[in-house]
C-alpha cells in the first residue's frame, strides 16, 4: 500500500493529490464460449491445464480485464500505543479526493476499521454527508498487547452510504506493518492511498461449464473458478461459495452448493453439481447461479449472480444454454462435451428470480 506521507508529533495534518484509474470492459459472447475438454469429451484431469488455458484466454483479450489497482483518494490517520491502558489508539482524521460515481456531485462516506486477523476488533466512523473531503476527527482504541502488534494489520474500508440500497465500496487501505515508520511511543500520522482493484460496477466473473445427457436426462453444472470478486465483507475480504438453483416454471426444483473458499477473491472450485432435467422441460428451466459470501454470524451476503437458460437477461447465459443442448442432441446417447463460458456476474438477482417458492413434491 503506497504511503504518501508520515509525521511524528506536532499537528496532525497533511495534503496530497489523487490519481484515479479506469478502464472499459468489452466481451463477446461468441468469443466467450470455451470448449475445454479432451478427445473423450471429459475435463482434463490436470486442473492446472484448464486454469492456464482459461487465463490465457483472458490475457489474449477474448475477455478483457484490468489487473491494475486504481487509486481513489487518500486517508489520513494517526496511531499511538497507550502503555498505561494497554490499548492501540487510532485517530481517523480525514479522507481527501474521494471519487464521484455516476452523475452524483458528492458522496456520503464513512470508514470501517478492523484490527486483523481478529475480525471482532473493529470500529466505524460517523457518516459525513455530501462531501468528497470528509473530516472525521474521531478517536478509537483497540485492546491489544504491545508485544502482539507485530503480527497485526489495520484494514480501513471506505464506504459510500446509501439509505435505500447496499452501501457502495469506495476502496481499502491496508497497513500491514504497524511499526513501519514509528515505534508508536508518540502520535504518528500517516496519509495513505485508498485502493480499489476494480470498477464500482464490476462485480467479478464466474467460469461455468454445462453438459447434458439426453439418455440420462441429467444436466451437469461445473463451477470452475471466479475472478476478481468484490471484497464485500466489512473486513475487505470474502469467503465465497456458489449455489445453483434449478428453476422450472417459476418454482425451485433443486438447490446445490459448492464448498466455501476462505478469504479468497479469486477462488478455484472445479466442482460439478448434478441436476435431473427431463429434456421436455429444458425450454422452461433456468439455472439461478449465485456467488455468496459466507458469514459466521448473520445472513450470507450476495456477491453477484448470473442466470443460465432461455429467460436469462444476460446473452452469455442464453447462448451457453443453447450451445449445451445443441451439442447434447448431436451426441445423443452420450454426455455432451462441456461448454464453458465466463459470466460477468450481476450485482443483484433480477426481480423475476427473487424469492422463488419451492416446487410441490409429487405424491
């Protein structure tokens, strides 16, 4: 994390400039489809080979992504250790040059701070309304022994408050070495750049494979990997898993889940989920695929979703579904060759796929 300035003792103030980075994303559904299989129509046993080929497809420009971090302003804070009370003192001072999204003129920022790796130690500033240069000027303390500080990190996550929807993530500051510039015996001020690794409207991507057998009347959905997921947890990390719901005529027939990958924004699964699907129902069946952030306490958060099937609002979801069944009827009597596609996941579940009731069991 770039450190712009630091100072010990004296007044707590500094100034800096901000540089922002943006990129446009382009994707072609035709180029997006991957046929990664061997001559027998099975996945290669070497998952590294699959990974290399799918990553290569990214790098060759078939699906453009930006790997560059973007800078979204600066955050100024100060630290000191109180040996009498055995607490780490934190003074969150201000943020500067926060970016404006869409056509809004200002943001409503606030900051959440965690002392990692223990997620329980956290604090939150007040919300500063309609400003790109908020003055927080708030004091916090963390109850932590001095001799353990070398193994601790500070995570600052800057949010844009929204009363009606999910709060927007502006970016993160991670201070990995608390003793980098000071022994913390006296107040030491830091100004660090706020970093966000992706565009605000980019919720990451998911690589899925579909295969169908006309003989067995079964559909296989292979969740291969996800890329560049948003750090939606309050710590800036995510514990993602993928759940797939089979929806027939507006009712959920079956639900399957992958394992959970802890603290990973680019998880690799290579897990295949099996669904019974009569060929006569394929035209009215859709697969709702949701990437979730597992939470030990409370409800799991939605990181993003995509939909496979004729009713998918995404072209990749419709195209992949059609290609899968076209191959299945070409190779009747055999499991079709898997069709792989990168999906740009949506931030929210489309309205007609929300709160889907369970299908009634046949007696």
